[in-house]
């Protein structure tokens, strides 16, 4: 089984990259799990926000917007960044960070957007471009496009070793051996492990646990309530069908790669923080889950060939913004892999792995 490119991981990163490569190379996606997108992609908070991830990520998100809209993956939502008096400096810094970005941000009265907002929450910054994103449909579409272009998907194919022999990779997996000219590391939380297996220097990409819970509240969440995020990073929530609410304590707990599960304490902390902001009563925690988000040391993604290992390509460190930036990231990755010009208007130098070279 010989290929031009072997992509380790078939979550949103690997799937969209394979789709972007299309029929210009013979591609195989090596997925460790029984289903693709099990860990991070399948547990997303499912919103698209141009400010999420900070100014270094925003160009990728903005560039991805038209493709996601054209694909029918976005629905209107809006995001409201809220704070109290002690958050005033954070609000100013937030506005300043995106002043030259072209992202629309407006100072507003948060009480006009959130029924039941408690007194003292007087700072509001409105981000009208924020939307829901249909993660499952986006991932399924990418896999379908990749397969249509000839890419193969090998499930239950965790990499056990990878050796560079005569200019090609010999990749041993749970399902057998694969050979490829280029090995793409899109393994999410497992990327540093894959790098070690292939003899490349790890970057120091750390997985973190992020907790989410679906709540039934009284009164039910009113129509028109937007995505709401605390300027200090203590919580965020967004409305869901049937008057439900998705809530997170915005936690980032360092963990080892694995099948992470939510902690009861994190759910309780999220509810307590939310109830300090709104007078809604939590009637039931209907379900709860946790996902992995993996960051490089500078919290920007990394795309490109490793400077220390021929034929080894990083496509990793996409934190919690990998889904909303997927079209742009895939276009950049495919261009770098195939020796083509990357998308215009993006400074790809800040995403190259060379920045981590010693």
C-alpha cells in the first residue's frame, strides 16, 4: 500500500486537508479510532467566532468564513462579550487587539441582549458575525470530498512506528504497513507522540480538557439570546434547540492524550459562574461531555515541513479553533505540501514549524 501522502488523523484537520489536496496526490488517512473525529471534532462547542483564538488566529477564521457559508454550514447567532466594572481594562484590550482586523465589534448594553442579566454586568461588546457551525456536516462533507478524489480512509490504524527508508516512509499501524513519500502529522492531541515515532523533534504541544454541559433552565432560553462569553474567560454559553443551553467554564486542564471525560466539579463551577451573571434557574443537567484542545507553546497552529526531518509535515496545534479555521488551514496545508502558492492575504510565516527550531 503505497501513497504520495499519509495523513495521521482523520478528524477535521486531516479530513479537510485530504479534501483540499484532492486528486493531485494519492492520499491515505490513518485514523486510530473506530470512527473519524471521535475526540476533538465530535465534541466541539460548535460556533464560529472571528475573535476566538485571538488576533493571530483571526485571519484564518475570517478567510474560512465564505467557504463555510457557501457550504451551508453556518447559521446566524451573534456573540456578546460581557463583563463587570473590573473587566473594563480587558474590554479595552480586546477592542484594541482587533482594531485593524476588519472584524465588527460594537459597544452595547448587555442587558438589551440577555433577559435576566444580573445588576453589575454593564460592559457589553457585540460581535455580530458569530454563527453556529454544523460540525458534523462539515466533517462528513470533507471526508466525502476526499474519498471522491481518491483518498482512502483506514480506521483502527493507530501508528506504532514510522521509519524513513530510501526517501519514503514505512509506517506500521494496527491495520498493517503503509508507505508514503510524505507523512503528515494531523493527530491532534497525539501529535508529539507521532513526531517521536517518526524521529522528529516534538514541539511541546499540550492537550487540555474542555468541559461542556447541556442544561434545561427556567425560564427557557429566550429566542434571540446570542452566544455569551465572559471577557475574563470564566465561562461561555450559547442557546440550543428547545430552549436549552450549552455551558462551559472555559476550562483548560492539562491532560495526557486520551478519551477525556467531564469532571463533576467543572460542571458545578460552570453553573455557579453562570448563575452569578443571570437569574436563570438550572432545572437539569441533561448531558455533559469533555473534549481535547491542543496548543503549541505560542498558541498558534503549526503548518509545514519539519526543519529536522525530511518528508515530515506538521498540521497541528489547532486548539479549540481547528473547526472554524478548517478551510483556510487546509488550503495553506495543501499549498505547502504541493509546492503551490498559499492563499493571499495570510502571513503564513507565523504558522511555520521553523519558529520552534532550536
